[in-house]
C-alpha cells in the first residue's frame, strides 16, 4: 500500500502531484491484478461479474485503509512537531536547543550549518505557537481524496466489461486503459521531477505491467 508523505508542509493545500499519482498507480495495479486472472476462453457472465465485484470491493477496502493510515500519519506527525517545539521552548540552554534543531535537519544541511544558522532557526522556531493535535478540515479532505483516488482508479479497468460484450475485446481494452493510466501517471511524475515525462511514463507502464504479472503469479 502506498504511503503518502506525512512530512509534507502543513501550509500546503491538498496532496501534492506525486502523492496523487502514487495513489492512482496503486489503485490501477490492484484492479489490473484482478482482470489479469480472468480466462477469457472460459469466462462466463458470472465469472466476469464476480471479477468486477472483487476488483471494486478490493479497491474500496484498500482506499479506505489508505485514507485512515494517511490520517494516522498526519496525527503522528503533528504529535512529533508538538513534542519538538515543547522541548525547544523548554531547552535549558542555547546549545541544547541547537542540538534539538540539528537532529531535525537533513544530514547534508546540518553538515554545512554554522552557529549563526542554528541561532536564526532557534529564534524563529521559539516564536511559533504549538500546533494542535486535532486535524483540520484540509486533512480530512485529503483523506477523502486518498480514498477516492484509489477507489475511482478501478472504474477505467472494469468499465470495458460493462460496455463490451466480447470478453476478449473487453480485456484488451481494459489492459490498454490500465497501461495508459500508468503511462500518464508516470509522465506526470517525470514532469514533476524535472525530467522527460515520456521516459518516466514508459518506465511506469513497463514496471506496472511487470508488477501486475508478479501479483497474478503470486495469487494476488
């Protein structure tokens, strides 16, 4: 299950593009793992109906689980920030405060920081009010978005089986839509990373297809 980043800046509104694309990729892979187990040579209407219900049900369950875990991660991160600010406000000396700040900094930044940097950080941080543990409206909406991204990513995969009578053609169209979804998600991730989007898109489509094959082989 993909885990959204709990250390995202709390001032940001909504999930960032990487988190959104990751949720869509996860939901798509889960749905494709169900359609990949369908034998079109022997599948009857009941088999297709069962497969679709299983795919939708699985993604609904995992979408709910992922949303709840996102909210738990947000609460945990807020608790960590409250603990840090509390210790910083009650630090016995500037040296102790500097060590607390250093522990929160990335290694690369910490190794280049001088006393003036720590002093500037300390002065700005001690002026911050302690955040509330309770989540606000944005976090709950983000949790809902996590659920929707995973759940709704199922429908492009199962929709062909509702619209196309021939099981083989429906499966091919479903697979094509799945690979296209993976490509678009990879493209967006690539653009976000500042690279060539289509390189990332092709890589995501290939990796996703391979992962689906492994999931099917493992009985998932």
